[in-house]
C-alpha cells in the first residue's frame, strides 16, 4: 500500500494538548454551575459573550418581536427547509414500530417506543448564526413528540439572532434561552434556580460544547459527540480541482479547527486542488477562518487504488464524506465508518447542512465508527414489557427460570420462579430447590 501525504495537519500531540486545556476549562465551569447556579451562568455569559439581559429566557413577546424582523423571503426559505427535515424525520419515525409477540402460549413479549421526556437543544451561533441546527434538533424532537423541548443559542453580535429564534419557535421549542457555550449546556443538564434540568442534550457545537456534553454524559443522555466540523472529499480524475477546493473550504470556514481532507488517487487533481485553495483564499470572505483551519487541519492524501482510499477513509471516519468518483455507489456499499455520505458532484455538504432534509448533526472525532448522526430515533426510547397470562405458562417458564437461576447461584432469584411453579403448577418444590425437569415435546 502506497499512501503519501502532500499536505499534513497539526500533530496528534498538539491536538491532545489543546484538548487537555479545553477539558480543564469545561470541568471548572460545570463545577461552578453546580454550586452557584444562575449566578455562575450569568458570570460566564458576561465573560464569554459580553451579554447580560434581565432574563436569558425569551418571553412570547420577545419571540414575536424577533420573528417580525425576519423578511418574508427568509421566513419562506426557513419554513421550506424545516418542512424537508420534518418530512424525512416523520418517515423515519413511521419505520419504528411497537411490537408484541407470543413466542409460546400464554407468554406475551413486546416493546414500546416512548419519547424522552425533556430535551435540551443547543444551537451554535456565536460566529455564524446556525439557523439550520434548530431544524435538526428542535423540529426533529418535535416530530418525536418530546413533551418538553428547551433550546439555547448564544447571542449574535450582542443580541438574539431573529432567524435562529424563529427557527427554534417554529420547530416547536417550549422554552428559548439566549445562552451559549459551557454555560448553556451546563444549565440545561445540571439545572439552576430558573432552568429545570433536562434528561438529554443534543446539538453540535465548538470544542467547549462538545467537551461539556462528554463530561455531562451519564448525568444526562446525549445524542453524540458532535464537535468542530470535519469534512473529507474522496475524488478521482472525474472531477476538477476547483470543485474539490470549494467543497473543502466550504466546510473549513466553520472554525479555526475544522479538519478538511482530500483523499484521491490522482496526483494531478491533488496539485490542482492545492492551487485552487490558494486562489479561493484570496477571494473568500471567510478566508481568515477557512485559511487558518486549512493551514492547521487540512490534509491531502494520495493513494494508488480505490481500495486504499476506502481503507484510509474508514480509518479517519470523517463527519462529512463527499464522494466524487467513477464508482460512487461502490463507496456507498463498502463504507461503514462516517457521519453522512454525499454522493456525486451534483451533491454537496452545504445542502445537507441547510435544506435537503437529512439531519446534519453528525458524529466527529471517529465516533462514526460506533454511531450514526442525530435522527428522530435518538429522541425515542425502546422499552420492553412481558406478561404471562396462563397458569401453564407461569409454571413452564418458572421451572426453566428456577434451574437457570440456581445454575448461577442465585437462590432468591430461583424462589421468585419456584413460588409460581408451586402456585400455578401444583408442584411441591422445597425452598431453594430446583424445579423438576420435564423434557419438552419435540
């Protein structure tokens, strides 16, 4: 296998040092919220966002005033995107069925799908107002029929962003707070004097938000670790450098630490892409952010074969994977570790981020190896139940249960079974003894 790096990113050691600093800051912030509640949240909001309103929760009048600032065209576009997300989420929800079976006469087994009872949705917005993230979390939770949905977003240029607030409200949020970062995530999970804690946190965010969710996992559920955006372009010589460069920088502009990787078997394409990135960074309005991200986290990896490209892609397990080759469906068939696939040159990650209908809250930092992205099913819990309806079934199952409990040494467990065998089967078993064995009919 011959794999060459034409451009490398910062070392893993450097990234680990950054992560350690973030962990320490988050740990201290969450501990402060746990002790001082609202006071800690307010201090952090002032420190990090320079934002100190009388109340961080928006009233109904506040929401209406902000929504009135959204133009008719923007509101129509917002509603179109949210409708796309709702339709796909509803189709997913309808695929999840309650079941009930009777594997033997008198034994009923089933499961019910129940919504999580309260969810905190984080919508990023300090650097860019992430309107679409409100559709992905709030609207999807609404489709799942979560009874209490609260949403937090940081102030944008010192005030609530009208479009983000409109998206939250239309999505179905029951409470909206203008709070960002550690203070938002901590307040939703831990609770304060004015914010009741939730059962689950969802939504993407920067490194501090992702780390806060990691530290809070267990106290509350989370959707996944969705940190800084990652993108990978898998391409061959069926496309050109301008297309690849555009797709890489289009995601690198998210932040200063957004990995962007070109994986290709064409050295010509790789070098064209490098040239196009240099050119686009001279005209891209967000070049300061995208350029820094590309400098520190951008990579170009050159492989000999499609099989090598697949192997490298599986190891990286990127959040967004844009595939533009002469065998896109081959990658769809064989790839197993990623957040979401975007297949063919007509498709792009930005459409997935904003409007196409699939959810854009996706796993990062290799989490695609063990989980997919946010979807309506993340807001639902599958709970089993069982019921025995006949004396014969109670005695039959009880006898098996008795012997299997004693096999493990659990006498008290066995007695739970034995008392049923005695009462419903008429069999006299000594306390703590095994139920008699009767060979089943074959």
